[in-house]
C-alpha cells in the first residue's frame, strides 16, 4: 500500500506571493483525484509543491515513506524543445532514469520495455521517428509512455488533455485508469468537468483557498462552482496585499 | 595525376609547417565538432561567440607578462574565459537580465580591455597574431596542447553526454528526476572555453569560434540525432581545415580566415542542399504537396 500524502496548512507561492492558501487535507494512497478551479487558482502551483520543486511558504507536506523522486510529474507546458534532434524511442527511454542514473547503459530488455511502453500508448513502430515530426497528440502519447516507464507510485499530471484531440484523450484516460487499477496515487489538474465526473472518484476544488475536497459528486455542485467563480473575480483588486500581511 | 598530387598532397609532403597545421586542424575538429553541436542545440551559439572574444584579455595579460609564450597566453585565456562565463552566468541567474544579454555586456568589456592591454605593448603585428592566429607557426608544444584539450573534451562529453542532452532537450524533466542541470551546464561552459583556447593559437581568438559554430550549424541539415550531428560536424570541420589550408597555400592567403571561410562555404552548401530542412528539401516537399 502506498503512503498517503498529507497537507498541513500548506501555503505555496512565488517571490513571497502566495498562490495556494492554508490547504489541509489528505491524498489517500491509491486514490485518484482531479484538481479543478478557475485560472490562477493555484492548481499548477500545488502540483509543483507536491513534487518538492517548490518549497512551501508555510505549513508542510507529509509524504510518509515516499521520496520526491518517486513522484512522476508531467508539467502543463513542458519546457521541451520540439525541434531537438532526438528519436521517439530515446525520449521514452528517459523514463528509466531512476534505474540507470546519469551514466548507466541500456540493456536489451530495457529497450524492449521502452518499445512495449510505446506500444501501450498506441505508437507501435514509431521508434525511429524524430519527435519534431509528431503531432501534438502523438507527442503527448510519447510523454505518457515515458511516465509508464518511470513506473512511479505517485503520478502528477497538469492539464494533460489541453489542446489534445478526442481520440488521444480517450486513450490516455484509459492509461490513467490502468494506473488507478494498479493502485497508484494519481493527481490530475483538469478543466473539463465531464471528464472529472465520469472518471475521477475524488475532486479537490481550489480557488487559492480550498473550496471543497471529497467525493466528486459531493464537490461538483452548482453552489461550489458559483463560489469558485465569485472568488476568482474578487481577487484581482485586493489579493496580493492582504494575503502577504497574513503570512 | 601529377597535377592533382601537386594540388592536394604536395604542400603537406614538402613542408613540415603545413603538416603541423593540418594535424592541429584535425585535432581541433574532433573537439570543436561535438561542442559546437551542443552549443547550437542549447541555442547558445552567440554565447560561444561572446566567450571567444572574452578569452582575449587573458591572452593579452599573458602576452604582456611573457611575450608570445604559449603557456602564459593559454593559461590567461582559460582564466579569463572561465571568469566571464561565471560572472555572466551569475548575473543571468541572480538578476532579471537574460543570459545572452549578460554575456554580451561582459564580453564587450572584456574584448575592449584585451585590445587595450595588447596595444600597451608590442606592435600591431603581434595584435594581429593574437586576434587572427598564426596557424603556420604551430609548433610541437601547440600540438600537444590542442591534442590534450581534445582528449579531455571527448572523455568528458562521453561521461556527461546523457544529462547534457536531457538538459538541452527537456530541462524540466532533468529537474524532476533530480539531475544535475546547473553542474552539467557549467562543465559544458568549461569545455567551450578550453576548446576556444585550443583554437586561438592556430586560428586566433576571433576566428576560433568559427570552426566550432559553422560545421555545427551545417550538420543540422544532414543528421537527425545529436550524435550523428556531432559526427557530421567533425567531418565538415576536418574538411574545412584541409581545404582551407590548401587554399591559403596555393593562393597565398592568411590561413585562419581561409579555413573559416571554407567552413562558411560548406555551411552555405548545407543550407541550400542539405537533406533535412534545407531550402532545396523544403522546396521538394512543397512541390509534392502542390502536385
């Protein structure tokens, strides 16, 4: 069983400006949670905080026996250079970094694993293609294949389906379901409420401060959605000043 | 047959300085090829240019202290190059200025200082030697230095190849798996400085970067993976060295600019006729789509 991730009064932000406020709660081990909320509500910031790349301004994250290197993370706008001369298979093989480290060589069966991961996301035979020739959807499949190889107990995805075609979205949601069946802890930032309702048992609704955290059916109520919208409109004028004085 | 022999081989058979120059070019090509390719892939081509200028004051101080001494000038060049890389890197990291701007600012200061120091002592001839190199006076000590730097470069690249490539391609991923992005970046900058210093005796501080950048930029049109690009770049750099030396011998031109201009010709050829993404290949694809 995977340890739960517990947030204690967590505040995260940049340059002293908080983006996530006083968030407390638990991501149960093996749970599958959608994080939703208006733009600028701190969803991406929360994921970055969970990976350990962003240090809390206040409060803390309790990861149990999990190390941050066991958190696989797919950022929203990966800083990937799409014109870089690298093949699809090499890109996928990077998922084995934890086992190979910086210097270890790839064994034959590890290349085989990489090929299997590629097949699992529906890109069989794309091994030698340059990544520059892939469509947006195909490239997202490649990144999912890399996540498959990373084989981490915790998987964090930041809006993985934005500007991705419907067919790819269905296939990749399928991959996420398989991870859920293997009882990994999965946390996904999403915009599409239909996807949340149909596939995600748990939901965290954020608007800088938590609005609701629990079973999806109980969180996705018209009142909560209304509240989130109101809060997001209210920030623009007064946000930064009062928040900093709180810290 | 005899004519061809005289054209392509005789200069190297007859003159030891031509053989020295050729070996120096081959060794430089081996190191500069892969380093240049990584500079291109990291989108740091102009940083390489800036560093090549930045090496000058160090070389000049060495020159001021002990005349045209190989070791003093080399050491000075390495120290100055690393200092500029460090300061520019620090400015970029800790202020709002980006890396390209901070490199430009510091290398301009460095270049001006270098020219000033050289002009304090010595005639203009010496200045021209330092700026543009004297490949035809490359001696055994120079060759040992160039070969050593090439060996260090190739071994280091072989060891840090993977994190270096990932740092170019997907820095966010390297961070998320806890890789040593900043350390790799710095080791790489050291390699750039070392190779520029290796090139300065043969090609001069201003021309050294040419053998790094032109073949690397050309290689993008012929290869689709980083390692094969590096191979292509090495071959182009070697060819440029060879043909450039021949040109300089037969037409009686200065060797440094001849070599770099030859590399420039290969670059223009690649831009027009290369296999991947060149003018010609794009046009061909366009015709297919049109038809």
